[in-house]
C-alpha cells in the first residue's frame, strides 16, 4: 500500500518547493503589475485632466483676447478704438489665464500700450513681469528692449543699461539679439561712456557679421574713434 504523501513531504520535495515559490512569485508579480497598472491609470487620468483644463483655459483666454482686440479696433470701421477698455481686457487675460500663450501675448501688448500712452512705470512693471514669468518666451528680446526704452524715457539710463546688459548676457539664440546689442551700445554713447560703447560695437562686429547691425556698428566705431 502506497504511503500517503504528507504536507511535510511536499515541503521537503525540492520540485514542490520550487513550484510553490514560482506560484508565490507570479502572484506577487501579478499584484505588483496590478499596482503599476492602477498607478498608470491614475497618472493618465491626471494628465488628461490637466491637458483638458489647459485647453479650456487657452480657449477662454483666446476668446477674451479677441474681444479685447475688437475693442481696440473699434465697433465699426473708421471709428476709434477704446484703448482704456482694451488695456483692462489685456490685464484681465493676464490675471485670469496665467501660463497660456494668450496671456503671454497680452502681457506684451499691455506693456506696449502703456509705453505708447506715456505710462512708463506701468510699462516697466508689465515688461518686468513678462521677463520674470516667461524667461524663455518668444518675445523676451523685444520685451527687454521695451523695458529698457521705458526706463530710458523716464531718464533712468543706468537702469536701461542694466536691463540690456543682463539681456545680452543671458539670451544666446534669438534672431533679434543684435538689436539688443545695438541699443545697449547706443545707451552707452548717450551716457557718455565711449569705451563701453566701442566694446559693445566690437562684440556686434564679431557676433553678427554681414548684417545691418555690423554695418551700423562699424559706422559708429569709426565716428567714435575720430573724436
């Protein structure tokens, strides 16, 4: 009569032990896999929700920006626009929809309108906010130049030089970078610092060969050296 296999015998059987461990391993892996799957579903849902929210924000921002532009153009062809209403609208886009491309564009437009209206402190604040918020934004060079112009218009030439000096030191790959260098050199000339102006003009000649900025720099260098 065959002896009945006990649980103890099974535990001593290497094959049985291996099978048992394999089953336990698979069960453990299945639990881990299930946990990963759940985590991926949660992350995917969060990403989808984020992109949905961002898209909704962008649509709302674009709609408000279009309304603001309509106010700037006027209700009918030939009628003057309402710049005050447009300014308020641009500020509202920036406030309500931060991080959207419409908010970025609105901040630039807002600073330009403030500058054109002679509100230089407001323009400096708007342009400064752009540079702080969109350090790698599409309009950083134009905004930096605008901020320097507003500071210069206030008579704060030192601040204008500082703004452009920091701009050319941090931005390396913008197609309008040569304009920032040219304005910086001009501000140095206005500040009666010909040595600094010559230094910047030399950088323009070196960095922007065969451009209008190089031609302008060479002319100014010739005139400065002749004095």
